């Protein structure tokens, strides 16, 4: 007759068969949990990366510029020149004009438009008949002349700004035109080459 089990002693493996649930519980260690979750984690990271790769930068919010450009064309005392016909990769992200305050003939009018470029940089355009407006002086006052750029046969003065960016500028009648930004010189020349007389839609 087998000896009686000592009170309080844990049953041995031989004296009690473990249920399937208990076997699974014994295998559920931290190490095993990490290894089982690893493939799922990798899959999730790949999906997130692929989604971000296929979607545009959500911080870029295109804006409508037509109404501001039209207002500037109506109030300006000079023929308005603006970039037109840019490819779909150029997304306008900002527009500003003081044309609303130009209530009298001859009042200066400034128009500023910013774009997110196809290469993922920023480029801005300014046109104004006020040579002292901040939109021009903030860029031109501390810029260094770097010669001339011929853009579609039209000469633009090339400068390097205090921020180390390229700027292209020229005058047309009483208006000063300026193209600058973090975009490459090639993209800035593309923007400058798109400048032409404004035609209302």
C-alpha cells in the first residue's frame, strides 16, 4: 500500500496528469510571448511604412488662390504678373494680398503666393509696386548678388539670401518680382519661367 501523501505537499507530475490548459499556461512565458508577437509587430510596421509612402504629406494643405489674385489684378496700378500653368505637383499653400486696403487709384498692391513644390520644398512669389514692403525687403536687403539667370530668355538677377537660399528678382515697369524659397534653383527657375500677365479665368 503506497505511503500517504504528506499534508501540504505539491502533487508530483506522476501523481496528477496536467490538463491541456495547464500545459499551455506553463508554456506561456515572457520569452515565448515576445517571439509570438514579433511577426505581428513587423507586419504592422511594414503596413504603416507602406501607407505613409503612398500618401502625401498630411501637413501640406493646399489653398485656393484665385480670389486673392483676381482682387490684386483689379486693384493694382500695374499689369499683374503671376506664375501660371504650373504642373499639378505644385500645390499652393499660402496667399496674401493687401489689395483690399488699396481704395484709391495708385495705392500700392502686393501679392504673395507660396507653393509646395514637386520635390517637397517650398517656393514663394512676390510682386509689388512698393519697394519698401516687408515681403521684398526681408529677402533683398541682406542678399548678396550672384550674377544673372536667363529664364526662358528673360534675365533675372540671382541672389543668395541671408538664409542661404537662392532668390531671383527683376523689375517690370513699377513692379518688383521676387522668387525665392528652400526649393532648388531649378525649381525656382521653373516658377520664374511660369510668370506671365494675369488672365482672369
